[in-house]
């Protein structure tokens, strides 16, 4: 028997929007402890990671504000 996972009171199979979204800090190098700010969106089907845009602000504004999709 297959059980549907519940987040709160909404079955995951019925969710269409993001499950979680928010800022996380990723440690880049252990020796120098460089931390990078990343914005993540977790949905039922995928996990997207965005990084803060650099350069001209007018060219780098997206739906995520100052964050662009990280490839």
C-alpha cells in the first residue's frame, strides 16, 4: 500500500507550488572559509539553485531579484 507523504495537511502528490524556498550559505573552501549566499527552491520534481548576480544591476535582475539561475 502506497502512503502519500504529508507536509502539514497537504499530500505531496497534490502540491503544485514550492515545498520550501529560502537563502542558504554554502561553504566554498575549507582553508579560507569563504561562504557563498545561494537561494534554493524545492518543489516536488526539482531543486533549483540561484546565485547572487554580479555586474550591472539592470542586466542581472530576474524574477528572483538579485539572484540568477546557477548552472
